């Protein structure tokens, strides 16, 4: 069952980057995936990591920070676009 869940998570990640995701925030793929699934992916890729659970948690925290930055940048971009439209540029 865990393998199916991991396969499903991988499909979601693929769909996110292809633009067919239903996820509300495409920048939080890791946070929408269980640690068990991520650990399986790490093992499947033969990546050696000490304290796997701790590293996964760190990856997830970093992802949330990057998602917040990306969202803020996008909102700023939209605000600039609105300003340009108001000025008729």
C-alpha cells in the first residue's frame, strides 16, 4: 500500500510541474507527501542521509519558506501589473 501512496505522490509532483495539478500551492510538494514516502524515494535513489526523518523535516521547512517567498514575489508582480494597467502602460 505504501508503494501505491508513493507512486501517487510522485504522480502529483509530476502533474504539478506539467500544470495539471489540483494542489492549491504547487510550491509545497514535499509538505503534501508523507515522510515515509519521501524516505522510500530517498532509498530508491540510493541517497545516503544520516537522520533521514530530521533531514526530511528540514527540507519541508525550507520548502515552506521558499513557497512563502514565491507567493510574495508573485503577489508583488500582480500588483505591478495592476499599476501598469491603471496608468495605461
